[in-house]
C-alpha cells in the first residue's frame, strides 16, 4: 500500500511525504535539493580543536554523562522547543534484537543534538516486534526502559519531521536510517564513517574506522568503554564534523556536482 499526504515545512514550503511499508521518504516538491551553507564558525581549525578539547571530559573520566545535557536526558521522552532546532542535527540510535533469533535489529533509543550540542530529542522506543535480545552489553537497553518507551511509529514520525530538509550528522548513519525506516537526501548527510580524511589505508584500499577510535585519536575522548550512550556518540560525531566542517561541505558539493553531471549525461 502507498499513501501520499501533503504537508508544509516551518517556512511554508510544501513537501511530499511518501510512506511505503513504514519507510518514510521526504523530498522537496520543487524537486531541487540545495546544499545547506556550512555552519558558521569564526574559529580556525586549530583554535576550534583547542576549544573543543577544553570542554571535553578527561580521558578515562567516564565519558560524557547526562550532566552534560541536564535532566532532559532521562527515561521520559523529550523534545526541545522549536527555537532549539538548528539547521544541522546530530543523530545516534541504539538497537535491540527482534525475531526468533534476535539477530534482526530494531530501534530502541534515539537521541538528537543541535549544532550547539544541546539535546533536542530523546526517547526510548517500543519496537513493533517483540524484543528477543536486549543486547544490553552494547545498547544499554533493559526491560524497564520499555515502561516509558514511545511506540515506534510515533518516534518515526517525530524524528522524520525534525530531520526534514536539515543536515544530519552521525557515524555510519545508514544503520540509523535503516532502523528508523527513514530515508534522507544524500546531499544532506554528513557521515563521519564515510569522510575520506577519517579513513585509514588498508591493503584493499581505504577502510572506515570506528567512532570510538576517531573520538580518542582526534578528540582525546574515550567513549564506548562499556554500554553505549547515544548522546555521547552523537556528540563525538558532531565535534568531529565541526573540526573538519569546511572539508565536509566541499566534499558534499563535489558529490552533488558529480551527481548533476551524471544526470545530465543520462538526459542526453
């Protein structure tokens, strides 16, 4: 089944939302996608790096805790006021296992930060299917979290609305979008796992590196030392993006130009 509904963005631009098997794809009705200008910063990379370093917890100090985000990061779902929703948002999700073997991943927690590192959305999520493996050692999710969890379809709708027409920052975002059952325009994705300068050269070519490795090597931040914290992971990805924001945006423009060139050849 496929249903189409018309909605409007905050600035009144109509958008078309197409639902297909609970997968939400949002595109501008005009059909043209624009690269959002780089986030403003007056600091040079080295100055920004020093500024970021000064605010980070000391390595081995337990990483980023809920104190960084205040009481909003708790069991109850949270959504910030509209004026806190920036043009770029950092996203991270935690998954549990569903199905008879527990190997199929389902969304269990989602956190979104704004470009000022403030929490704008947080929720534990009740999957559509029964949880058969909480994967607590990695996800940190336990049965009692489901008592305040929000139904998946509600979270999918709310997150889809927040991300629409905004830059999304994260690490290996393909996995996050998959469990959210959302798609997002490639020109609005800033993925620290796919960023060229963050990759290492392997025998078979460039290889992606784990967020844990990048965070410690570049930010001096120890994360994922035990159960994962999605706010901590989103924050690490956001800071990695900020340090190399200019190159991220240049890479996005190059990709957009390549896609435009390929489209032009197909039309001829």
